C-alpha cells in the first residue's frame, strides 16, 4: 500500500519549439520508491491549487489504488500510477490492459512556406521509415497541398488534422477525393451535427477529440464520427481515458492515441494508453522537438515504430533530474 513521504511539484518551461509549460509531480514513498507525472500546458490555476491542496491529499495517507486518490489533476494521477505500478514491478501498459509491444507511428507535418517544400519534408519522413503521415491543414492551406502530396506518393497512408478550424465542410468534402484515411478535428468542439453531416458525405473517417466520456456520448448518439482522437493528458485521469477508450470500442469506433508535447512523461503515458486493444490507428507522439524531453530513453519512433516498454515497471522511463532542475522555473515540496 503506497504512502507518500515527500512530494515535489516543478514548473518547467521547455526551451525549444513552442516553449510549452509543463507541471511535473514527483512522489516518493517511505521505502524510497518514486513516481512521476506530467501535465502539459496546465490550466492557469493548477499551480496554486496543487500548492494549497496536494499535501493534505497525499502526505502520509495510505491508498490502495491510484483511482482512490482524489486529486482531479492529470499529473498527480499519472505520478500515482507510476508509483503504484513500480511498487508492483509491472509496466503501466500492462496494468491498464495494454496488449501491444509496439505501435505504428504517424508523423505530423505543419503547413509550409510552399507546397514544394512540404513535399520535400514528406519525402524525408518516408525515407525515415514512416508509412503514415498526418498533414495539418487550415482554410487556405488544404486541397492544394494534399493533392500535391498524394500525386507524389499515391500509396502513402494520409490523414489530415484540421485543428477545429473549419466552419464550412465544402473544402473538407473536396479533400475526400485524395484517399484520406482520417479527417481529424474538422469543426469547433461541441458542434456535433456539423461532424455528423461531414461523416455522411465522406468516405474518410472523421475523428473527434473530447476531454470527458460524457462529451463522447454526444458524438456517439448521432454517429458523428468513426474515430476517437484520444489524448490521455487531456483527461483528469488515466482511468477516465480508459473509459473513453472502452466506450468508443463498444460503439465500433477506431482510436488514435495522441500526445506529442511535453517533457516526455506525458508522451510515455500516451504510449501506454496506445497499447490498449482498441487503439488501432497509428500513434502520434512524434511531434518535435525531441530535445525537450527529460526522460531516458527518449519517447519517439524509430523507422515509424514506437516501442512499448513492457520490460520496465511504471512508465518505463527514468528522469534526468539534473536537467529537469536546470529547466525548472519554480517548485515547491511537501515532506512528512
């Protein structure tokens, strides 16, 4: 039974790319075992809320299972799962019901200065071993780049991510002519009927992203999509992400697991969730920059394949605490 002797929360601003912020939580039990968790781009009040409540919730308190810790915070929940599974000597993927030892990866490519440059970048990724590419599209950058990539690579499996940026489905219906596998996040979150209307018009699967199982039910009711874009870091707990997985599988949907931002811990949790049997589409944890990561080994793909750490307990990665503390902008500690 875990009992936390010390906990530490660190606020980290990552040095590369979009310089996103992460909150990292370290739990240490009375036997010296540690568990780590991460929240990527946390809510504005997360820091103060954790500072005010976390000590009373965890310090010196016995708990049987991560689900019994009433934190409501994804970083704390992840750290509890990491500690709990490390104490039992089992991988997180195995503990939550994962079955895959490796995952196929997709690589995500953002809009470019020119279509020619985009096609060159696609070529680089294909040469690196990727057989699945996701293109970020937006109004004004959609049909022409997709047409060019499809012309250059007729057999490549292609998906597009619309970033919830469209209000009119006309261009997205036009994209369907280029043999897309998935059209991700086409319309603003919550516009259920626009998604349903698009799914009726295209052969590609529409993918929606939700942050709660109850929100998923709205899409399931009207058959508004065929794919769940499952981002574990967006859910308050790993168990809630698993419930969304189960609900989507029961409805006959495919699932793509995603989570390429952060310092590595959230990506590791994404890989664990991605090993669940319903996560049939390529996993997205490859978004650069890899230099932001403070875990060993780095979480990413090799020749388009992501290894699931089924031989290591917990998240399956160690933390470079020296580098982490150099990157930390602030921290607080509670000790029994």
